[in-house]
C-alpha cells in the first residue's frame, strides 16, 4: 500500500504537470481538490484516464471519481480493491 | 453607415441539402440523430446526425471528382455553390470569403487517411475553396471553437462596415470524426441517447456534421426574400476556465449586452432566442443564468441540437439560418428532445411549433476557451 | 471621423530570444528546446502561476507574449482590452498529439488535458483568465502574418467601441518551429497603427 501511494503521488505530479509540487508535499490524507492541491475538473478527468490506463479500472460516472479522488490514501485503497492490471 | 444583411443561404446536413429541405424536416418534427455503430469511427455505438456518403458523392458529381476532395470539402463546396447560384453574385475584389470551422480536415491526420497531411492546415482548406470558386481575396478562417459559425457572421459584418468588403460569403462546416468523438468522450460529455437540451434528464451532447453557407451583404439589390439585417453583435470571454463555462454566465451576459447596446433596442423587442443548448449540464445551466440576468427568461427559446447534434464550427451559422426561416415563416420551432425544464432558472423553451409574428431574434453560442458570441437580427421585408 | 490609434508596445519571441519594443530581454542557447526556453521565459517574469505548466506549447508561447506586452502596457482588469490572435498551424501541434493517443486501438487513451488544447482559441482563454479580460476576442488562421486583416479588425473593434485597446498577434507553433509577435493597439503611443508599420515590426525592422 505504501508503495502504491508513493507511485500515485509521482504519477499525479507528472501527469497533471504539477511543476511546483514535490512528493513530500502531498500527504496521504491531504485533499487533492479544492483547497488542497487545487486540482480542477480537467485534472479529475485525467485521473479517470489514469485509472483506466494504468490500473484497468473504468469509471463511467465522473461523480464516482469525486469520492475516489478525495486523497491519495482513498485512491490507493480503491485501486487495491478494484485493479485489473 | 451602411447596414449589413444576411441573404441567400444553404444548409447541407442529414436533414437535406437545401435550407428548404432542412426547414421542412424541422417543421415536421424529424430529427437527423440516429444510433451509429461504425467501428471505423468509434469502438462503441454513438448517437449522431450524419450525412449519407452516397448522397454527398452523388450531389458532388456536378462540381468535381469525388475522390480528389475530403468529405468536409465536398460538404462545404456544395453549400457555398448553392449560395453562389442562388445569389448570382459576381465575385470581385470587394468580395470577401470567410471560412468557419472548428477542426477542418483534421481527419487526414489519421495514418489511414489517403490525403496528404498538409490538408489538415486550415489555410489550405481556405485556399482550396478560394481557388475553386475564384475568390480574389485570401480566405479569413475563423477557428474559435464552437462559436466559430456565428462569430463568422459578426466578423463579416465588421469587415463590411469598415469598408473592406461589399459582400462576404461565409462557408462553415465540420464533420464527425474519431478525433472529435474520442476527445468529447474523454470529457465524459457524450450522451448515450439522443440529446435533450435544457431538459431535466439530459445526459450530454451528440456530435453531428453539417455545412452551411450564407451571403452577407451591404447591397440592397443582393437581398433574398428571407433576408435579415444584422443589428448588433458581441463576443466576450468568460475569463474563468478553459473548458468549463462560467457559473455566472458572465461572458455570454456581456456578449448579449454588447450586441443590444449596438442594436439600440430593448430586451423586450426580442421575439425569439436561438440558444446554444448543447445538453451538457453546465452549458445549459450557464445559458439559463445568462438569459435571466439579461431579463430574457420569458422569451421563447430553442436549441436545435436535438435535430442536428452539435455540428461544432457549422452550428452557429446553421442555427442562424434556421432562425432566419423562423422569422420568414413567422413560426417558432420546437426545441426537439425537450421534456421537463432541467435548469435552475426559468426559461421559456418552445414545446411545439407555434405560429407567431416575429421581427427580431437573438442567436447565441458558447464554447471551450471561455468564448461566447451573441448576434441580434431583424427582418428586412 | 477617424480616430488615430497607436502601437503602444510589442514583443517578439523567436529563435530562443525574447525582445520587447525591439530591446533584447533574454536569449537562450540556440540549441535549447522550447520546453526549457519557455520555462526560462516564465522564470524571467517572476510569476507564480502554476497553470502555465499545464499549457500546451502554443498556449505557453501566447501566454508569454501576452505577459511581456501587458507588463509593458500596465493594464487593470476593468480596462476593456480585446484579444485578436492569428496563426498558420492552428493547434496542429497538439492535434497530432491527440491523434497519436487514439491511433493505436490497443493503446487507446485520449487525454482530456491534451484534447482541450486542440483549439487555437484556448490561448485566448488562458490570457483572459490570467488578466481577467472579459472582453472581445477571436482567433483567425492565415497562411502568413496578415497585417491588413489585423489592422482592419482591430480598428473596427476600437471604432465601434467594442474595446478601448486591442492585444493583437501572430502566435504559431508547428513541430519544433515557433514564432510569436504580439502588440498592443491603444489610443496613445508613438507609432501609428498602420499596416506598413505592422509589417515592418513583424519582420523586426524599425
């Protein structure tokens, strides 16, 4: 799980082009959207693509994403339970 | 100052190859949207309004060899050709050409396309059209996302008013491609059913394809029976988000305000609004908010996306031409696919074809990049 | 009555060089890639605007050009500044990238963050957001820099009081080749707004 969380942080920074953010700055339970990392609606859609591409999880309802992308810890738990690759 | 008018026009779409055929289908309540299962375009079935390829190729025979031109070029050539024939206009150094498209021949980027990749350049598309019809001036290509079609009308008017041209021909068009469908799908914006603009149960957009062409002129002798005067226009940005529309409808609100100010009319004189109405949650909600901020909530409004889907760079012009016919026939056309109001502010969506004396209408559109355009038209005859 | 308009400030970004009003602002090694060059351009402006790094190359180029011109002009959010941009390659650089993501059906992952930049007018959206310009805007495509059109269109916006000033430009990004010339048309300034002046400035001849 710790390995997956680290992997997710790296991916979030790289794929969402968070130039000024380092892995250490993203806490496992920090909110990713809103006041946290300040991600927006396109980032959320991009994370849906990442779930599909890297973990074989298809989300069809963007509203589902809202709950899953709350924090790195919640994402990791969800991916562990649902991944197909 | 000289007035500018919309005159002879054409629509090439799934509902017909002339404006008259399109209007007949709309008045009969026929939508061009169907379920399409074509793995070459998209892996999963989708709803779209497509032009029949064999019909397009047959119609194109009179203009050229079908295999030498892309699908979009054939559509746009046919549309513009019809307008030139109807108007009998002589192309001179004072005749402008405006091309409006969102993606042009982007489908040639596909490695399976037999056309050279240079064809994807929009100026190349402009050149094709300019040379084919013998325009003296380089084409002005408007590529401003989903407002392109109506923005082109506004640009034509501005170029005529400032004396650069006497007449401008606008040719607009976009096709349904995997490029576009896959992109909107990644935005989770595509509906898995025929679209329902402004409805409670709307689930997103359908992409459609169409070409439309029109003569914009300052010359009274070039006016068609359905001609309209362009009273005012505005294209203001939301300055809010590159894909999501403003929650307050700021850019659209300012665009309408700017058009009204120039037209020097009160909101109460507007008889009809042809809205953008893509049937995404955010777009329709934004429009309802902007119309209400302008106190236009009671004015009859429709979205034509239920007939054509979203035809991107063609939509603004196509819908303006339908609006012209609405005024000419004194008929408000049903906002196809509408059931129960699904926006937070009250708007007066047209539920059935209604005969009514109509003088003035407002056309609006909004798109990615936070762009919005509003143009106000008035009957000439 | 014709009101006289002026080119108040202008900027060139080409050949890994940024210049404002003809004066060199900074220069990078001609071998350096646009990614590094644009980052230096951003740093040089002392900005803290993380959205910049999410932009595609065309938007980065337009954003930097606008930033340098608007810095020199000093505008407020309630100034009515229109934006009119033009280029040759539209958003083809990013279009190719999006096409690449859907070409192979075995690896078919279109990215919304890429797709959104497959429209040239996103550049205008980015500039508008940064400077809160809720004003007239449009993007046009031509074969080459078209001084006649830009002159006529900007003049008509000012004449019809659709704007108080107009940020105009040519912003092209195609493959590794790029070219940006941006300028501000205002009611005050030294250089008259004429097509000849624009043609000369574009070519960087005073």
